[in-house]
């Protein structure tokens, strides 16, 4: 379709799962009222970011996908005629859980899900305790308004994930995210971390000739300040919009996916790929072990 309006919903969360779901739906309605056709919610938006601790009780937050939350989002998508990208904690089976994003089309149809492939394990981000690595591979979803690719948070740092998703036909890359600063860190460290986070994603936009939409949460949780800063990059890496760091935010922005042809024609990175030379990248390290 060329031009499509995307909505970014950046919000803080509480310990009440239903309260978060209701709040997200209200913000989807607000974005739709501003003309959004595709609305992206942040990573794990129905709860606090529980991966700051290793606590077995947190597994109770998980649910099947499709399930109650996708049913609620589906009804809203159909009512408003918008696509909704919803990041949830998936219970696949007893003892098997994933960090998963579901996509609901504009008529409420459940189009499928993407399971997070790269799982971090760092102080305050103990995701390996909770999440089995994704096994669905990289995914694109043919929605009413655009063919979109969905990756999740830690996937942001991996150019391979963005490249494969773009090669599958994604016109826009969406990244639901939950990332922030430790309250003990100084301003210089904070600035460097945010700039690195944004720069790597802008590079995905440039290398693949597509728009990138990154939606982060905001607010203070357990000594971690989620840095907000949700943003949209065009296919040349220009930041078209950046949300504030400390406040909730809703932004609707029109993207022209036809611009990918212009950028890819003038800077033909995909044309000049030497696919015959890339086999070594499947090795952990090139040290002969």
C-alpha cells in the first residue's frame, strides 16, 4: 500500500496484569483515534519486567498464545480496524515458556506469533531462567496494511536477525522492547548505552533499506529505570521520531514503505551481497575449534 500509519505505545506498568492490559487497550484506542493502522506495544506489556529476579512464582504470569490476552486484543483490533503487535509471556507447555509476540490483523484474525530467538542473561535481565529460545525461526506477517517483521528486544543487537527478516520480505521491522538504565549508573554511561541501542537499530534500517520501529517501556521498576526513547528510523537511518525518556508516550507516524525501493536502488547493499562468501558466519568463532 506504500503509506501506512504506525502507532507507538510507550507506557509504564504495574503488578496488576489486568490493569496493564486495560491500560494498553485504552492506549491502542487513542493511537487508532489519531489514525494509526498498525499499533506496536512494548515487550511484556501485561506485567512488570519480572526478569529482574529469578522467582518461580513469576511463571504464573504466563498464558497460552492464542489465549486470553490475544482474544482481548483481537476483539479490539477488529473493532478499530487496526493491526496490533502484542508482546506476551507464553506458556507453551508445563515447564516450557517463551518470550513471544503475537500479531492480530485489522479484522481481528490471529496471524501468528514470533518467539524471541536471542535470550540474555545479565544482572537485572535474567531471561534465561524464564524463556526457552525461540524455535519458530524468523517471521514475517502479511497484515492488511503492510508486510511486517517482528523481533524482540535482545534481538536488536544482532544484524543477522534483521537481515534474515528483511530478506523474507518485511517492509517494516518492529522491535517490542524492555531495556533501561540501572539507577546506580552515571549520566555518561546512560547516554552511551542509549546511543548504542539506537545506533545498532538504525544500522539495521540502513543495511536492509527498511523502516525500523522500536517501542520501549518507561518507568522505574526495582532499581531499573526503563529509558523509554521509543523511536522510528527511516531506511537511511534518519530518526523520524524519538519519544521522551521519562514519560509515557503515544505517537502516530506515517511511513512510506515504497521508499525502500529508492534507498535500495541508490545504495544497493542487497544487490552486492556476496552470499557465496558468508558460510563462516555460522561458526561460533573462526579459531579452528
